[in-house]
C-alpha cells in the first residue's frame, strides 16, 4: 500500500513539473517549438486563435467582424492576451482589446503614469491650439 501511495505522489509531482513555466535561458528562444496552434473562423468572419510554445509563450485572441454598409468596409473588435517568462523568471501577462477606440493593453508589467505626469499631459493638450489636432 505504501508503495502505491509513493508511486502516486511521484506521478503527481512529475505532472506538476511538466505544467510549470519553463525558466528563461538566454538563447533558448531560437530552439522553441510551437506545441499548440489552434485557429477557427465562423461564417460571419469572427475567429478564435490559441497558440503556445515550448518556452512558455502563450497567446490567445478572439475577434468579431462587423460588416460595413458597402463591400470592403466594416471593422473588427478583438481581444486577447499573451504571456511569457521574463529573463528574471517572472511570468508577464498582457491582456488587450482592439476596436474602433484603438488598442488598449493592460498588465502589471506596463509602467503607469503618475498623477502629476497625467496632469502635465492634460494641461499640454488643453493649451495646444485646436488646429494642432487632426481627426
């Protein structure tokens, strides 16, 4: 009985080791392999994509097609995330959206403006002549 429990514990430990992020090793990226690459598209033009590499890079995205009133017009709304292991061994995750409002990425790894920096930007925009902005 003890032998069965020991074998089960070793199997669980080995399985968890396989699921852990691969630590970053300089130069290892050139040997990375794609271990998952899935893509599907629906009839309306929406899609789902998932990808993973052997060096712990993961990416997923979904998109919805919004047809325009004329051929070759319209837009997409997309969202997704990607993650990788930094040289310091930290897993970096970025979530993003892209639509008619532009591209917006969020992550703890992206530096944020301080309140003072944002106030300076806002003041600069407010002071700029209106014809400096082209829409």
